């Protein structure tokens, strides 16, 4: 309850001086028990670690308490930029701008400030800063890892129909928005970039 990011089973096992398998089994058992009892909180495995969350059925009350009715949702431009970074990472701002067809410098700064995107080194050829998504991004999307991002194929047109690469950013954003909507149905966490609940 005191951590601000998910904690790996290995770390918990080390602190508790217990075998990792025992800690992992206990965490899964606690998570199932909290769900069965209908507690107002949930113990979830996200972004490679375990963390407490408010249960999605209680999110409206928690939102009112923390946000006083205001939600910090991402703009369409931010969603598109975040989607390009998620699927193309590590990627430079100029590459994201090329995919989207518009300058993304301001949007990228916002995503970095919100902790959804971070610097990931520099491109050897140009020296441009590369960006990747963070564990916080995985958390907010309710994903355990990037391999859980939805496939893009169903959202992309046939290769013959693609006239310009700038269309790619919109299609990727639609894929992420669809995944966020799907995740929201199950977790209540996706698509929000506001404070933790």
C-alpha cells in the first residue's frame, strides 16, 4: 500500500526472506480472496509487479474524492502520439511527427511530464533523443507488458490502399483507443492519465 509503482515478486520475496514461488502463490491467493469478498480494493499484477488499486466498481467514488469531478484525459493528439511511441519504440520525436504528419514536440513534453513516456537514449546516426513508454503507461493501460498491446493488423488497411505514412498515426491511435475501451470495460483504468486511485 505504500508503493507508487508495482513491486516485483522477487523484490517482495527478498524483503520477506521467503521463496519467490511462495510469495507469488500468496499474492495470487490474496488477489482472488479480495475479489471473492468484493472488497473496495484490488491486488493486481501489472507492468511486471504487484500493486493495490481501487476496484473498478468503486472508481466513481474515488474519482469524486481525488479529482472533485475533474478528469485529466488525454487529447486526441496525445493519444495518437502515445500510440506511435508504444508501437514504434524506441522512436525519435521527428519520426513520430513524420508518422502523424504534424509536429509533436509539445505533445511529447506533456506525455513525458505525465510519466507515460521517457527518454531511451539517442539514435546513433543522428543523435536524436529516442522515447519509449514507461511502466506507468503499462499500469494505466492495464497491461502486464508491451506484448499485450493489441495487434494492429485488424485496424490497418490493405497495403495497396495506403497512400501516405501519415495515416499510420491515426490508425495506431484508433487501435489504442479500442484497446483502452476494452480495458476500461474490465479494469476502469485505461485511458486516464490522472492520479492513482
